[in-house]
């Protein structure tokens, strides 16, 4: 017809590629059951036979439910619409990106981590009632995955706290192909991760604003969990990777600390700045205490450092790895330079919009940020203890002029 390359030609190729990915059939295959091509093969099955045509491996996930198949159908529909015969009938790539992001938002997979993926699943309890759970399936090809499972089980064995994510069960066996299979089953936490609440707008999704009192409540919840790990049990448990993606929020917006894959257990007879030796620096860039670069010893003061970087991130809505700190070295310096007379410039702009914004409100915000700065000092001995942090934050909560003190933030669910 003509040899003019076009953007709609790219859209066609992309649509065929998507169908190939989810069907696991090449477009040049001759096994389309009487259909003209891959697109027709998919199109004829979309209404009632989608489970018959997709890659059989997609039947094996823990999250295979009605919502899962609705998402698969939506993805395949995009592939079909992009590969229509007439260029004018195809979607634009902008439409494709927007629609795929919407599907990703509701797809029943929680997240991909360094050692595996987390899925939502449903199990039957002893009374034959269904309970939602989160299943972390370890990728055993990743170095350290088995060690992270052992660390998590050891750290959480026999401990209970309302602000710690509860492990329901552990799976250790083989999958349907005879390969080793390891997974952790957790309680399901309805409102997802703190990471999503803080940064969803930056990822092109709906903004999920948190009020000052909600952020403070979450900060107290996390600090209470860390205090329990450091002081409330026979041994000291060092979490080792405190960051927003490891903090989950339940239906009532109560924070729960999860992911103990890098946790260390040390004896209480050691000083608080001593800890557990490791052969390499572990944690997440931006949250790792500076002394970890000079030694490989995990410590409670390292947790305090990570925790308060997290608190500063919550109230400024800036990641510690951002490059937008106005000439400052890091997030802590950025906040520290603004505490005296520019605090309104450094905090999350949403905090300006509350109904209770007055002098007392800003005094409380300054006090919270000051704790964050004091706890993220370069030298461990200059930092507050986590017990001091909990006490000071509770005092601030008692005087924060919150318009409403409840935790709930419906209708948003994550």
C-alpha cells in the first residue's frame, strides 16, 4: 500500500508484542486454531476463554482470583486494540501508558522486593472462613534470599507487637515443577505501604495526602515498634532497613513495620552502639547510617538514624536520595538550615492546607523536624535513643492542634 513509517505502526508492533508476552505464542506461529493471526486468536477468546489462551504459567500465581483475570483481560484488550488493521482504529501510546498504569494500580500484586515478590492471597481458616493474607515468594536465584528468610523468622520468633507485621505461616517445599519453593505468609494490611502514600503523585497516580496528625501517629507507631525491638524483649533486634516501603498501614492507618530480611539479633550485654558483624554494608541508600561505611557492625543507633531520615521524608515529602536540596549535602542538612526561619518552605506543601495552621501548629512541626535532625547526626553518640524519641513525639502529639484526631483516611484504599 505504502512504505511510510508512522507512530501507529509502532503502536501495532507494540500491541502484538504485548499479546505475545501474555500468550507465549509467536505471531508467526501456525497454532491459532483456525484464526488468521495472534490478534484474532486472542480476540475470539476474550469474552469467555481467556484462561485457555494465556501462558499456562500465569495460572500458578498465589493471586489468581477474579480481579487478577479482569486485569489480564484488560491488558489483552489493549493489545488487541493496538493491533487493529486500520491505523485510525488503534490506541495512541499515550492512551496505552495511562491505561496500563491504571491496571497496575489494581493488579493484585503488592510489590517486588530485592529477594522476591509479594502477592495478595486468600486462605481458609479452621472455621472455613476466608482470610486475606500477603504472600512473599522468595526468588531463590537471588543471592541472600534464603538467608533473608532465616533472618526474618529468627527476628520475629516469639515476639508480638501491634506495630509489627505478623507472620501467619512459612512455606518451605517444592513447586509444581519440582523446584525449591520458599515463602512467608503475612497478615494482610489493607492500606498498603507508606511509600505509596507519600510518593504516589510523583509516580503518576492519584495523590494520597496525609495530615500532620496522621504523619505524627505513624511516626509514633514506627518508633514504638523499634523501641520494642531494641528494649522490650530478651535480645536486641536490629531491623537494619527502615524505610517507607517497609512500613505498612492497616485499615485504621495504624503503621506496622515489616521486612526483617536484614534484621540482626544481638545480646543485651553489648553496649547499644555495638551490634552484629556482617561481611558487607546492608540496607538502602539514603537510609544507611554513615558509620556503616566505616565498619560492618549493625547497631541500634543505626536504626535510629534510618528511622529519623524516614520521619524527615514523611514531613518534607522528599526522598533522601533526591538531588533537590538547594545546595545542601543531604535531606538532614536541608531541613536543618530551614528550621529557624524557613520551615514552611521545606515541609510538604499539603501541610499548609490544613484547617488548624497557626503558630502552635508550626511550633509542633518544627519540634518534630528537630527530633529528625538530632537523631540523624553523623556520630552515633550524638543521637537520641529511640525511647527518648517515643516520649518526645507523644508530648508533641498532646499539644498538636489537630483539626481531627482520628486515623482513618477513607475512601482511599491501597
